[in-house]
C-alpha cells in the first residue's frame, strides 16, 4: 500500500524547531493554531509556471515555514492542483506536503481546478472528521470552544463557478442544528459574491447559517486576493494563493491563525508577490 494521505504523524517535532520563536505561537499559546493555505495550483511538472511564479517552488518554500510555526493542523482551501486535477498533480502535491503531513494533519478542500476522483486516487479519505455527504468531501475538526468545517464547492473541473449543492447545504443545516454552540468557522474554496464565477449558492448558504450565530467566520480562496470583510455579522476572510497572484498588487503566501472561543488572530505570511503586508496581524473578535 503506497497510498497514504492526511496521515497523522508521530507527533515528534525536530528538536531545533521548539526553540524558534515564530508567528503566533508564543503570544497566543492557548489558541487552536491552524495554518491556512489556498490555491497551491501544483502541476506535475516542477517547472510549470504562471505569471512568472513557480507554484512548486512556492509550496516548497512555504512547507518548512508552516512546519516551523508548529500548527495543530493545516488546511488547503481548494485549487490544490494546477488546472484539471490530474493524478500527477496530486502525486507532486503529496510529495511536497509529506514533510508537513508527517507532523501535522493536512485537510484538503476541493476547488474548481481539482478533480475529486483523481484526488482520491492519491489521497486516502480522512482518518477522522470525514462527514458523510453525498458526492462531496467534507470534514469537521473540533476543539474546545472552536469548530472548523471544511466544505466542498467543486462543481465542474476547470470551470470557474462553484456550488455546495443541495445535499451539502442540507447536511450543513442539520449539522448546525444538532451541534453545540461553540464558535464555528466554515472553509470553502469559492468566493461568496454574486458573480458567475463565485459560489453560486452563496445566498442560500447565508440564509441557512442565519439562524446559527455560532457561525462566526467563513474562509475562502479562489480569487488569489488577501482580504477581510464582513457580511451579516459573519467575518469573511479571503486567503491569498500559495501558487501565484492574478494582479501584482496582491500577496502570495499563507496565513497563520489562532482560534479561540473569543475570536481568531491572523498573521499574514506574504512570501512572494506584493510583500508589503508580510507580518501584518488581524484580530477578529466574536466573544
Ligand atoms: Zn485558484
């Protein structure tokens, strides 16, 4: 058996790592620390590039930084693969992630440049947290005071729009109804606007979470833009892409997060593109 995905590692960190003071670790030691990545766009060909960015090199540089930050988990919010979700893309991704996956569970959401069937040829189903949702790849991660729900908005491979779909929306509504009131964040690939390339059932998503004020934040990627906004009292966090930006003004990189019952602290790691915001901190409160 060579297939092996999301494998929880031995938990043994390399000795030197514990001595390095990075990011949010020292200040918010009690929080649930999560590395938030999106849009890695890994091609099978390591020389694959777009707009002068090499997604393989970018992720290869980000993985040791994530390991240094010692998060409890990492999440990739979709568009893990280059364009069409080829098996070779996922094999390359798995190899790049393996130093991290040996230490930290890595949860992969699916986006419009992923292919669900190919994805599962390379990555095994989650060992824990996997939810039974027809045709979708959904995970729930719970800690005291905090719950993360990784949703699946992949509708068509290599076309722009996304959809949660009725079965997933119904599952989410029932899940939110039956679970306790701990602060909940949703993670999904697609942007939540009303454009033809956004999450096509975004309004229905907001309608279904409205009776559940415990849903405090939604994280997403897709636009390759870093931004924090709000809608109907829900914090919206657009994660930068790891692979490349679409505009020179946007950072490329990842976000270190520390969740608590009172909110989430975010630290931007802008590793390429516009790096002006590198190291900037954002505190979203809901407690
Ligand atoms: Zn993308």
